[in-house]
C-alpha cells in the first residue's frame, strides 16, 4: 500500500519536525529539521536511514539540523530557490509548480511568501498532506517578517481550495494562543468556540493539536475568513477590502 506516513518529532521549545516515510518504497524524508538529535534518535529507534531533507524557509529553527543530517546520512537537501543564498548546502532548489518526490509519492511546491520572502509549502495531494511550514498554523498564520498582508493573503488563498480532508502539518505548536486570540475577532463562531475548548483540553493532556485539516481551518481560522460577515462586524469593517480585513486581524494578533 502506498502513500505517506508522518511522525511528529517535538523540538526546541514549540517546533515540530516531521519524519515522513513513503510506504511503497520506504524512502524517508524529514521536513524542517530544527535540530538533528531528535531526528537521529527517531531514525535509530526504527533502524531507518534518511534520504531527503525538505526545508520550507531559511529560519534557523527550521534548518538547524540540516548540516549534521546531511553529513550523517548523505541525505539530499531540497529547499526554496528564492532563499538559495540563505540556506547552506542545498542540493536542489524548487519554486512554484515544481515537484518533489519521496519515493513513489509526488508533492507539488507552492510559493507562499509572507513569513519570509521565499517561503514554500509542499502539497502531497494523493496522500492529502500539506507541509505548511510557518505559512498556515492551526487557527493562525505566520508573522509577516519579510512580506506584506497582501503577500500573505495571496499565499493563504492558494491553500484555501485544498480539499477538506487535507492534513495540515505546520511548524509550531501555537494553537492555544491562536485560539485565545481567534475568539476575540470571531466571537459568534460556535465551531470556533467548541474548538478552542477542545485544543485547551488537548494541550492540558500534552497532546499535539497537529495535524489539523483544511476543512477545520476554513471553518474556524480567522486568517482564512476575512470575508466572513461576523468577523467584519466584530472589527467594524463591514465594507472593507478583504486584504484590509486580513491586515487588521494580523495586526491585532501581533499586539495580542
């Protein structure tokens, strides 16, 4: 049976690294290795080697393990062409519309600038999996370190059409803080209210809130809902441009 299996590896303070295995070929990849030690431990525990490293962007908490993992396993490093000068040792660079393969599984690259200028995500449609890096979070989105609200809204708009069942694996466990903010701008959303309670309970049990799904995010993530009348009313922006509403949500979250 084909497809991908994904294991979450907690790292640093709130990062997730993803160990990804193609079930048809046993090809193994890691997405955004913040550090190498927990990846080495996970591989050793299973008797696996590492074939590929996929980076979504250049930040050190997503690339810190690259060099050691390349040295240990001879893994190929793939990352965004637009950040070639900022990620050392890349063997292959990819851009919008390119594909990457993990064994028999094929993923499509989408450029999603906003958090960084060259950020990309990897969408494995046949496995219904999106590795979103720091573009889309559970109930949130990435800070705009190198882009504008227009950039980020355009990037998120590329993800919006993905099927409801698409599993979203993002870079950080920010969900409780995101939920506490989300209810302030979308106070009448009963699905969000329920979900906020659910994620608080999950984290109290030390359970990861990831993966989420695109269906859940469309229903409850305010950063994907700037057209929603309830959010617009709460922000007193009923007739505003969509990107202006998005920018206001992002600004409020930054100050929350």
